[in-house]
C-alpha cells in the first residue's frame, strides 16, 4: 500500500540560520520553458505557473497590429465617449479609433490630439457623407442622443460603413426598422451596443440561470434607478430621448431579463408615476414599474426611475437557490452571489471573476464579427425587439391593462451555450 507523504515544515532551508543566505547576488542562468513560454500559430502561450488551488492566469491576448484592426469613427463626443468608449478602444484587440464626428470642432481637435487621430479625419454631422472617401474608416460607433441615431446610422450606411449604435437603438420601432433597412440596402452590418450581454458577470449569472444547476428560474427582480439632475439635458427632451427612465436605464432591466432567460415575454403590465409640478418631467416620465410574464412561467418585476438613489441590481429566484448580481448594469463593481442548500444550512457563496472592460468586450465582438464575417449576438433586430416591448410597456401604462405580446420575436435572445 502506498501512503501519501504528509508535508512537514521546519525552520530549515534557504533564508534560515542553517540554510543558504538570502538574497543571492544576480547571475544569468538558462531560463526554464515555463518562464519563456512557447510560440505556435503566431500565438504566445505559457504553462500555468500557479498551483492547482488558485485560478490560472489568463493566456496573453492575441492582438492585431494597428494596421489590421477595424478602423472606427466615433460619432458624438459626449461623456460616454470620452469616459468609457475611447479608453476602451485603447485596450481593444481588434479595433482602433481613426476618425471623429462632432458638432464642436474645437472639442474634436483636442480629443484627436489625445488619441493620435489625424486632424483631417474630423467631420461635422452634416459631413458624414464624406467618410466614404476615407478608406481607413471601416465602421462607425454612434454615441449621440437617441433621437439622432436613425439619421446618423442611415448616413453611415450610405457612406458604406458598418454601424455599432448605442442603446436604445432609436426613439421608436419604426425608426429602428428604417435603420435595419438602410444597412441591409447598403450591405453593411448593424449591431446594438448592449454591453451587459458581453460582461463576464452577467454571462455567468445567465449560465447559472439557464443550466438547471439550481432548478428552474421562477422570479426575477431587476432595478435601475438614479437621481436625475438639471432639466436642460437632452435626456429630458422627448424628441431627443424618446422617453425618460424606461429607454434610458429601464432598458437594462428589460434586455437583461431577456438575456438571463433566453426567451421573450408574452405579456407586459406597467405603471408610470411622475412627480407633480416638476418642470423636468413635462415631456418624459420619471418612474416606471413593469411586470413581464414569460412562456416558461417566469415572472419578472422591473423598476426604473430617475427619482431614487442609484441602484443597478438583479436578483433571480430559482427552485433550488438564488442568484444575486450587485451592480448588474453598472460599468464596473459587479459582485455575484449564489445561495443554495448545504445539508441543514443555507450556503451563500460569492463567485469572483476577473473583471474585464465591458465596452472593450462589446467593441471587440463587433470588430471580430466584421473582420471574420460572423453574426452578432445583438444585431439591429435585437434593438428593434426591445423597442416593440417598450412600446407595449408604454401602452400598458397608458391603458392601465396588461398587453399581450402575440407577435413573433424580431430576435429571440441567445442562450449562453449559443454565445
């Protein structure tokens, strides 16, 4: 019989009174293979240097040289572009910024200098047709107010450029259909920037929900709230925003629940509440609650508001446990918890994943799809489907009745195993 030898520890060996003194003077030796790695098919890889008890370090990314990356023109230089999207492009494996579109040339010149973009590749909004002459531009990323998305997407398509468009896709489902038609007619691809669909924490929550490990999902609660500031901003103007809290932040709940379940609702019921005598809410709504009923029997209750302290959480109740994702819809700070029975006790575990920039993941999915002619997980039809559902939510709130969703889905959410 072979007995596994137990480790013993003693004050002996390097660094101890009886062992070799430390530190040791530097000298060159032959490096081990585990330290230098190997090269195969133009990819550098390393053996795992950690013990089995710890998570292995990710493999080095395979980064395209700059001249082979997808050239993207950023349309709109607001907070999201400057704080999130352009920094994310610095980390991208497959894309790079090559042009800017803005109504403020002075701002565009400052940003172009910061990111090494040629001053000749700065365009105003009414000059987007000229992008057809710039072969360095393969695609555009539209980051303007919602009410401008259709016109900017149509202009980009006519210039022969692929389109990545921020959510919500537009103001209405009709505008969304026009965007899809324009891109199809021009033979370019269209993707909607649902960054949470590419986030590692959201995907793990969806895997747990869909895998059956915790039984069938029964109920979901999704919340996105924030306290809105001055009323002069474009989000408070219906023609530019389409609506208020629902299309801006409530869409995270709607699309997030669809993603968790990989199915579309068959009924919605909603209520809208607005503060009286608050001039900010003369055109758009402040708060919406809506309930979604799904073919599987799941009921999702969603809350979104411009008038409550910031919260972006999602909780999923299943037959054999629950999944809680804090900051589910935030740019960062996600924490994922799972609870289930453990003997006579309930065990709550935190799943720690290595965070990755959501915008970089989303942009790389877009760029890879174009470079390799692959379908997107969130194409234009995904944005159209959410617009149809939001219009049903508004209708329900207006009529005070549930609204049946009795038409085929424009784009059924993908299961985790299909991603």
